[in-house]
């Protein structure tokens, strides 16, 4: 019966040269941002927005994701370690040592995108809500890439399962098959991303500004909330908790997503970009020459 399970023993490093190693996680993390850049470029071209905004948008997203996700992990999952000593505190600035939390990254992205929309939107006919609706689509696919990276790292997996697609994470010393929750999340994010692409292409004229953003929050963190039930605890204090930290942090995002959908339907304008109508030219009156 054991042969049905996946015996996972993949090296997390693609190659090593001396003290340097390139890991699958790093490659997939960066690839997610590159893929997102091309998706946003397609949207900008489709709606006639200047492509000069792509690079500052990418830099802002990259910085917010890394800084927010790192702080989220340090604050919510291991505050005693990172804020209990100077050596731990300095490790906050070393994200390569591991420890990123998607909820923290999401908060930072919401703040960063709002700043971007306020800074660049007025001259380009969009506001923060317009950016929110578009940026969550590539985030779905980038998030899936990061979860694939977690799989290559043999981390953030689930409880014991008897299902035939269970993974035996041999590099972690596991001998029993566990739920590959990294794949559950990655596939969920991909399906959500495809659904939002369909809504963007086919239903944009019927959606209100902010509605795609609200749908993203509600579904993504709703799925995350459910999958957490079969995840192993990430840190010691989660042992015995009715809801783990990932679930507790997901609840405000789910409620916020529902609230945004309702608010957008009642108060917000159309999701499609609205350009000001060209000013009408006044008729020109020509003086008649006197012969």
C-alpha cells in the first residue's frame, strides 16, 4: 500500500558552488514576480495605461512582499525569539534564514498599492481601487509559485493522511504520508486566478470598482482558513489551539473581503477605467472680407 504514496526527497537547492546555493524556492519566488509583471503589462496595454508605471509598481510589490511577510512572521509567529534578544532582533533583517508570513505580506501590499494609486493614479485616470482589482490577479499566480517553493523546501505540510496522493517528506525525517497542503493551496490559487482573469475579461463592464479585490480576499483566505484544519502546527504555541494563527489571521481578511464586495456594489463606480470625455471644441467664426 505504501507504494501509492509520493516519497518526496527532492534537494531544495538546484545547485551549489562553494558557499553559494540557488534554491528552488528562490527561483520560484522571483519567477512569480516576473510572471506577474507580464500579466500586469497585458492589463495596462489592454486598458491604455502607461507602461512606464510597471517598473515602480514591480519594485513596490517586491519590497512590500518581503518586508511585510518577514515582519508578519516575526510578530505573529515567533515574537519571543525575534524580540527577546538582540541576536534574534537582528535576524529580522535576514529573511534568507527563513520565516515569511503571507498575512503580513498582504497587509504591506494593501498599504503599498494604496500609496501607488494615490501617487500615480490622478495623472493616469485610475485610483487605488482600480489597482487593487488588477494586482490581485497576478498575486494569485505568484502565491501559487511560492507554495510550490514550499513544497521543494519540504515545509508547511499537513497531517497524516491515507489518501494515495499523500507525501512522505523524507528530508524532514517523516515516515508517514502527509497532506501536501502546499499543492492544495497552490492549485486553489491558480483556479482563483483563472476565475478572476475570466471575470476581468468577460465581466468587467458589470463589476464595480473594488469587487474583484473583495472576491479575492474572501475566497483566497476562505480557502486558506479551511486548509489550515489539516496543517501541522507551524510553531509550538499552536499546539492545542482550536484555531491556529493562520486561521485567526485569515478571519479579518475574509470579513473585510465580504464588506468590500457589499460596499463596492452599493457605492463604488464601474470597474473599467473611466477616461474623461474630450472637451468639445467651440465653433470658429471667420470674419468675412469686405471687397
